[in-house]
């Protein structure tokens, strides 16, 4: 059974840090591009960061130098390290795994709230 399960969301004050995890099962995780998306309240889902099978990364401009995406293929986990969080980072965060030969999977999301 294919699954992506996000965890690590929490309520943190501005300037705080969080690490989100995305745990995969049921498919060959190492082959897939893994992305983190977020959806703020009342807004559309947006791409935050992406890591390829060869571990090349890219980020949306608003999180560059603050967020780091990484992956551990042996454990089948992807991470999103988030530093210096801002209220504008408040959103539901989703993990996505996609392979060019087929397979596009989503997790259920984890809530990040940045507020004092």
C-alpha cells in the first residue's frame, strides 16, 4: 500500500524552527522527485521546495536561505528543515512524490502555525 505520511507540524513563535518529515512506504522512494508544498488558509497550494532522485534541490524565493530540503533514501524519509519562521509561513504543508515513468502521491498534510 502506497503511503506518504507527514509529521512535525506545530505552533511556533516567529523566528523559531521546525523540521517536517515525510515518511514513504509501498513504492521505490529513491526513484522519485520529492516536493514540499504548502497551502495557507484561503489560498492556493504552492510549491516550497523540491529534491530530485540525485539530490539536486530548488526552492521558492520566499524560503531560500531559511528552508532546507533533504532526503534519506535508505530510511525512505524526506525532510524540510525550516528556520527563522515567519507568520507568512503559516500553512498546511504537504509532501508529494512523483516519478516521470508514473506514480504521483500525496500525503495528508501537517499544520504549521507561526504566531506569538
